[in-house]
C-alpha cells in the first residue's frame, strides 16, 4: 500500500521539482557574435577621459549553408558599432541595437585598435575576462590603424571575416612570424605585470595579414616588431613550432638553401658573477634540408652539409643577437623572459635587482650559442 501511494504521488512531486530553466533563452532569440573590435573615440574624449568604440560582428546562420551565403537579399554578417565610456556598458547597449540577444560563446577574435593600444589595453579587456560567455581561448590581436577596419574586410573564400582571421591565425602559427596570444595569456600577463608581444594584423579590402607583433610595456604599445624579429624572439623563448629558414649561399655562389625545422629548443641561463649579471642562450635545432640551389655545395656531401649547417647557425646567431640588441637599445623592455628566468634560478640575486631591473636590462650582456643539425635531406635541384 505504501509503495502504491508513492507511485501515485511521485509524478506530482516531479512537476514541482523539475520545472526546467527559469532563465533560459531560446536559440531563436539569440544571435551569434564571432568577432569584436575595440577602438578609442579621440574626437569626443575630454582630457583625462576615455571613450570606447566597440564593434561586434554578428552572424545570421540561416543565410549560410556550408559557409556560403545563400540569400542574395540578406547579408550573412552585420558589423554593429556603439560607443560608451566603458566596454561593459557598450556590450549592454548592443541589446538596444539588435533585435536579438548577442551570444558571445562563439567569439573567435578580438581586434584592438592601434590608438587604444597606445593608451593601454588592460582596462578595456578586464570586462571581457569577467564575461561569463567569452572563452579565455579567444584570440587577441593589435591592428595597424582602426580595429574596426579589420572586421570590415571582405575575404574572397570566406564570407565571415572573423572566421577568416581566426583560421588564418590557426593555419599560419607554424610560420613563427607572429606571436600566438589569447585572452587567458593576457590575463596571466596582467596579473604578473609582465611585458608582452601581441600579434599585429593589417587589413586590406580583400585580405588580412598577420605578421609581426606589438611590443607592450605595462599594457601599453611602445613599438612594432617585424615578422623576422618575432621569429628570432620565438627562438629565444622556445616558442618555435616549425617553419622554414632560407639563407643565401656562401659569398661567390648564387642561390639559397631552405631548411625546415623539425625540432627546436632553447635554454636561457643566467650567469651571476659577484654583482655582474649576464645571460647565455643555448639554441638547438634539428630539421630537413628541403632545397639547395648553391652550385658549390653538394647536397649529399658530408663537408657541404657541415658548411650549410654553419650558414644556418650564423644566420640564427646573428639574427637573435641583433633582435635582442635592438629591443635593449630602442625599447628597453624585457620581452625575452630574462627577469622570470633570473627570479626562478637565482631568487636571492633577483630580490636585490628587482626594483632596478628596468635600468639594468638594456645593458645586460647576452651570449648566444646555436647548434644546427641537418638530420635528413629532402628535394634537391
């Protein structure tokens, strides 16, 4: 009898307990946000104040089939811009501009305008780091000029520019020509108060180019690094994920050799002698000789292989040394993790020099040691 009563009353109890999500939002009431650009509004700013221009790229999925626009009368994307004194308030204002609720969980990329980068990016990005829908893996880039212009490009093969830029970042990251930075990394750097290198993006009418990086000191832009310099930076900090090195033949010979990186690693070692601090960087790489057009170097000859390894070694050593020296003299900003390495390996020394590191870094001697091994031979000409 007792069991029979439970069987009768259980469905009634479940009606009160399982009532679904009280704050649910139907899919039809949402619109996907795939890209975001944040710029300043300099003409409307008063002294000591900052006003943001925030652009989001929203997509209408029903107009796309297999990534191709299907309705000529309806654009698949819409770039919506609003201005506000805070990024958080700007995101709220979009709900008064769009007839559906913006959904940020599919956000692919955040592009920051150059003017905002010069003034500082931390204040603008904190609301995004705290946003419950925005993933920490969202890519972040610094635009040359206005960030909004990057979202407005019309790529040839991809109707949604935010997806195009995101895929460009994923597919080109192995070239080592630009840093790979997302919101989570920036959050860590903000808390550690460390300097950073953020990828640079350039916009044209039909394409975007990811190349080089923006040097950020205390969250503010202080200069650009070229794509070759970014690659040498990656060799120092151990972030080479592949790519190819092309060097010219020895003097008196025409042509070039192309070397594809298979394995790369680096070690930064602080050298402390009394009160003198220096660093030794050891770089090792193994790879494949993909091409050799030098007339005086035989691809299958052991001595010629040694000469090609020497050419590659000199190229890397000179490039790394030149890049470090340029950053020390022109930007005086440690983006090579020297301070972090010193604090971990020599904590007592670091405590003594921590407050003076900004002044010490530009004059710290750096020794570079490179070892290159051609493990295999590919195509020959």
